[in-house]
């Protein structure tokens, strides 16, 4: 260890930009074993590991880096998966530059961070290849059952943890495949779909039941699910797109980000997608304008490039330093030919029936607002126009009206529409109904959803244990 003075930071090589623009394959080459060991050996084994502190899951990063450096990969995998239900996913899509790697002590000292994400991906991919990843072996089956609404990262993580304890777990989801955002929202070049599919298959092999194409409120109400299970977890995520309130917003060929990404991902999975096949949601040959600056916006611009768009521009109301998305993703997008128009905002969309131009205003940054970020102020007389055949709105997501959708008006929600929970027990105002992930905290990172799902499993288990004790006493 402690080789950061002699060894420089290295990340896996990226594929050539011209080649990677033409397909949806992973853009990074794999670490070879020697490089994974070498880069792991750069860890300074801090007494207070800031990488671990700034990881939502508190992953034991220095421990599995040391084991990797020593060539003890199976042990490294065991340590990695002990705190993370999807290390192969986090290694690929976590914004490490804002979390573990961004807070690495040797990064702060000027020696360049340990490439934690790439090593995490390498460890877990090796574990899958070697057959070290096994279905859960339940020591004692329990009769109590838990129904989980939502097969995204929070629901999957909670289900896995509860299954380890022997509970009967059924996961209900509105889509035809489990995975949620992981399967339909994130492009293949960031997260290959086989990675998600093999993880959900592992959970099926572990005895977790999946019910797809199931909508709470249509197939069954929330109260009917409560009658069928001893406890319920709501982990639906947030999918309702935030809207742009400007003239022309109702013109054709203006779409929310998730519609665009879902169509592309479904096509990649081999589905028949009418709006893609007829060209509506296919960017090929079009001038594409994406509005927004988060990771979803980066997914959109990079997808449009791969669909052979004529041009791809990204409008963002702040500057590059203030973008909410991963700096690494912005850099990748720029390399792939995306043009960023910083400090700009749409004023109106122009066209008769279909959008033909986006008229925007330039922005100046004023004093910090309540979030601590500088407030965007429109410059008078700064209008400009961009040709556009396809506009993609990527301004974030709001929660759907779950009390109405679930036919459960008694379910309490916050002023933002997220589900209210007791922060300690993670239980809603309904007995035995818990909630976790984005539907509680608002749109956030996958790693936080996994963390919330794991925490919810602990609280649900406590609730079910108390329920058993009450039944025994009553008998």
C-alpha cells in the first residue's frame, strides 16, 4: 500500500471517441488484474477514510482496496457486497467524482484519487465471471410476507435483505421488466442491461417473486395489498417530469427525457417501439436540443449522438462549474461532440405544429439562493434562436399523486408530494406500510436508493418481529 507517491493515477482506457459515438457499448475498457492491483495499492489506508465517510452506503473501501492489491479478489468481493446490494451497478454509474473519489485524501493532497469506482466494477465483474456470486441460501423460512411496490434499486435492495432473513418477498412493478430506472432510464453505454438482468435473475433464484405489469390502484388497491401481506414497502421512485412553463410548450416533438430514454433502451432490448420505429423518438438526422444539466440530461445528449443526430446542443441555465450532474459525464459528452450553451434558458418554442426553433435568453448569475447556488437572472435583450427538430426536457422529476393512484387517500404526503414517513422507523402514517428511496427523499442517486432500501429492511424486520411477539402474547 501507500504507493501513491510512486504510482500515478490511472483509469481504464476509454474507447476511441469516433468508435464509441457509433454504438451503445460501454465506453471504458476493463481493468486487467495487474492494473487493478496496482491502482488499489495507491490507497493511503487513512485512519479516517473520507472515501468511506462520503459513501452513502459507508462501503469499506480501504479494506477491499487492500485485499485487491494483495490479489485476494474473492475476499475483496465479499467485503464489497457486504454493504452494497449492487456493487457492479455503483461501480459503473455512481458519481464517484462527487462522492468517494472526490473526497479521497490523496486526491486532496494533489496526488490524484484512487480509481475506486473502476476497481469496484472490476472486483464484482470478476466475482460474476468466477461464479462467486450465489443465490441466497435461506437458513430458516418464515411465514410472514412483505409486498414491495417498485422494482427499482430501493425495492430490490430491501427485498434482498429481507429474503436473507427468511421472509417471503413479492415485488410488484408497473413495467414488464424489473429494474426501474436501471433498466429503462440509464443508457447501455453507462450500464449494460445484462448487468441488471443477471442481478434480478439472482433475486428470482433466491426465492423472491416478481409480479410485472402490475399497477397499484388498478390491479389491486394499496389496502388490498396490505391484506395480502404482513407489511408493505412503497419504493416507486419519482417519474413525473417537471415542465417548462413557456409559450409553445405544447408543440409536437417536445418530449420528457424519460420518454426519449425509455424508447431507446427498449429498442436496445429488442422491443418493438412504435414511436421510435416511425422516427418520432429517433434523433437520427435531427437537430436536437436538450434542456437541463443533470445526469439524465447527459444521458439524453449522449444517446442522441449515438442515434446519429445532425447536431446536439444542451441548454443549461448555470455554468459548467455549477452543473448538478457528474463532471465526468459532462466531459464524456463534450468529447463525443455535444455543444453546451451555458448560462442560457428557453424563452419560447417556435413552430406551427411541430417545434422548429428554440428561442432562448442568456443568463447571468446573481447572489446565492436558498440552495446556496447562485441565482440565474435573465439578461434583457439577450435573445437567440436555435434550429430544432426535437426538444428533450430534462428538468428533473416530481412524485406522482400516489394517494389517488393507489386509491389510498388516507396516505400522508408532504407539501412536495413525497410520502411522509417517521424518519426513525421509516413507517408511513399507515400501520405496516413503509416507504423508501426517491418517493421519500425526492429524485436522487441510485446509491442513496440502495441505502434507503437496506435501512427500510431493518425497520420492517423490527416491525414484523414485534408483530409476532404480539401474536404469541395474544395466544
